[in-house]
């Protein structure tokens, strides 16, 4: 079922920018939130379709790396993203799909990358 887009809802690129900026302003020391420059991966060496948007490292996650997929309010996972997510589930990799501007911040707080 498709999620309904809110009027004036930000695009995914703006959500990503805002999420990174929020982490830069309120990030926990020793944490990292970094973009995966993989947009439109189309056969370029080293790029893999379906990788999530952000990688997250934090003291709370310890030796595990979290993967965060950002979606606009009406966004849906692509087939490639669903396949990557299946691998993450099978391997026990922390991951989340966050919609809109606020959900990614809540995930980063939960993972200990942003101060409460």
C-alpha cells in the first residue's frame, strides 16, 4: 500500500541533507553518519543497486554498522532495496527505513548517534 504524500513534503535528497546536518549539529562524539553515493547505480564498478542511503556507526551500535534508507512520505522500497534488506535481515544487520523528516532523527537517537 502506497503511503500518502503530505502537502509540501520534502524530497528524499532534502531529507538526507537535513538528517546529515542534524547529526553534524547534535551528533554523539565517536559516531558517524555518512551518505552512500550510490544513486542511480547502473553498472559502474563498485556500485550496487539497492544499498541504503546512510551508514551509521555509534557507540550504542558497537561493532555493528547501521544502514538507514530515507523515504519521502509517499516513498516505497524498490525491488533492489527489498533484496538488500532481505540480506540485512538474514545477516542480522541493523537497518531501518525512515519516512519524512522526523523518523530518521528518531532512528539516529535510538541508535545512539544523536543526543537525546
